């Protein structure tokens, strides 16, 4: 399940339009941490739905929360949290999240951080 969280963090950036904006600045995301709390069993092969949203925008990082739902039972199977750092690979250091990326995230989430 943690691999799904890692993959969906990247999907969130693409769906929100922030992945392209990061590339325009020659920046990229680094997944700094992933946490997962299992609530129910998932049996392979299970079909799941993953919902994600940014809950916190820091200086150079953002916290993304995830819910993983079993499509068959509609029960929450796991809750997760990941921290994504905006990184300048050329300079090898974190970079402050540019304002237009912050704006794109807020627009994608209808102005709400939770």
C-alpha cells in the first residue's frame, strides 16, 4: 500500500498541474517520507480507489494525505501521509515552493487545505 501512496503523490502533482510548473522552474519533487496506517485487510488482487489532497504547504515541502478505499466493500482500507519536498537537483538543495505552484494547489483544491 505504501507503494500506492508513493505513486499517487506523483499523480497528484500531475493532475493538479504542479508537475509541469515544477519543470518550468527546473525543480522536482522528492518524496521525503511516507506513513501508512492500515484500517482493513486488502486481499490481492483488490481494486482500490485512492483520494489525495495537500493538507499543509510549508516553505519547501508539502504534506499530502491519502485515503485508500476498497472498491468492492467501499471501506477505508488505509490512510496515509506523505511529505514531498521541492528540490533543485542542480544545486542539490530544497527550494521554496514558488507562489504560482502554491496558487495551483489551492485552485485544484478549491482554496482548501485540510
